[in-house]
């Protein structure tokens, strides 16, 4: 069996089973390690699974991996936990170091291959330190161009609709529609429940889970090293570290410190409701004496140029429309789903190999520099 087949699973159930199976191995180093499965919707089999262990002597630091906040992106994340258990775990000193691994913050999205959760919420636009941080009508341009961003009927001819979207978006590259979409991508929109980049109406259950976990880790450990695994953003087949502006270190400083080529900073002014942002704010406001590294790690798919951006927006819009309104033709339905997979979990051997290779690089650079492995 190829490495990519061992690590990169194809169904939520298979991925969760593999994750739960790590517990025995982890117990060899952390005998008190435990697995918790928290149900996200009552009566459903969607669970957020956590493997947690305190340090065996003293809680100096913790390695925290979170995965699947964006559903479908969780398969690559689960592979990182698996890699860690196979290749890096024995390099960690369990006497001083605890572990916390979370499988599928958005289990419904992971199972159903969507990026958003069961309420169409982008969970990284839902996690606010101060609850009323954002006015509901934050995104005026989005609202004005909502005929483009909201589902407006069954897909009838995807080729044609795709072409129209490309034209609308590219000719409008400088006008309100495009900038509305661009800013919605960053700061979400809070008016249209069926629209893309919806940030929700208050904390989703997954967000409550995330906030509780972040607080617990800051309370329990002096140093917290958090890698939140994602896909799609950044250069194709490469890893990108995406860091909150709340972390005062500049991109150059981070680049020098960790020796990673692709490091981006995002600003809380442009990006709203991101969970690592929340983590950094929580630390700054309530745990100033703690040391925290919390960043997103992305495996790039489409790339970073203008065409890639258009393809990305078009894919997100068409998938959302398909979800709400369906497609007249089965071929069109398949095409949209495939394109969505190409964006977030490509069935492409080269990409899958790059996830493992670049994932190892990210783990070694971050955990190595932070002296936990
Ligand atoms: Zn993501």
C-alpha cells in the first residue's frame, strides 16, 4: 500500500476509526491518555473526537493539532496526526509535554465533503472573542451583488454558468461585486444564511467546543504549540503558514525563526471570526504570561494567481448553489463536486504526496524550533 493510501483516507468513518486507533500507541508514552467523542448534533453519529493527555510529570507544554474545522479539509489534517504518531511521537518528552489531537471540528462537513457545517456556517468566520465584534451588515458590497453570491435556482448548464461567473467576476475585478466577494471571503457575511462565506448567528456548537479547548490548554500548560490544519490556500503542492496579526511577530521574523518559505499574516481587520485569531486574543487578554504559537497550516491546491482566484470563487459559488438548489443534469452535479474536491481534497497523487512531504516539513520546522521534538 502506498503511503498516500495509508495516511489519506476517503471517508469520514474510516478516518475517525484510524484516529481512534492511535490511542493505544499513544498510551505507550502517555499511559493516562484518553479519547473523548463529543456528539455535535443530538442523535447523530457525527462526533468531534479528541485524544488528550497531560504531561506525565509536569505540564510544561502541549502539542495541539486540530483538524477538519473546514469539514472536507479534515482528511489532510487527520493524516498529519497519523504522521505525528508514526514518526515524531517518540521524539517528545512525555514527562513535560502533553498532547491534544482533535479529529473533525466540523464532522458533518467532513462526512458530506462540504467546507461549511450543517448550518452553512464557515466556522472560521464564527469564532469571536467579543461577541458583538461585527455589525450584521458588515459587507455592503456583498449585499449589493447578492444575485451572484446567493443560490438562485437549479443549475441548468454548468459550462455556461461557469463561463458567466468568470465573466462577471473578471470584468468586475475592480468593482463592488468582486471586492464584496473578496472581503466576504476574509470577513464573512452575516446576513444571508444560504450565501457563501456565512459567519452564522452566534457560536455554533463546534465553536463552543473550540473555545473551551483553547481555554483549557492555556489554563493547563505554560506553553501551547498549536497547528490548525487546512487545505487550498497558498502555492500549489506547498505548505503555507498563516498567522494572525495578534501574534506581534512579523512575517519576516517568523520566516527566519521557522525556516518555512511561505508565511502569510492576516489582519483581524480583514479576517473576522478565525479561531486561531480567537486563541491569540484569549491569550493576550486573559493569559498574558503563557507562551502561545497558534497558526493555520494550508496545503495549496489551485495556486495564488488571478486565474486561480477566479476558479476558487467560481467553485465555491457553484458548490453552494448545487447544495441548495441541485442540478438538472447528473453530469453537471458530478462536475461541480469534482471541482470542489480538486480545490479542497484532490484525488491527485502528486498533491497527496506533497501533503505528506510538506506536512513533515511543517511539523519538523515548527515543533523542532519550539523544542518539543
Ligand atoms: Zn480551511
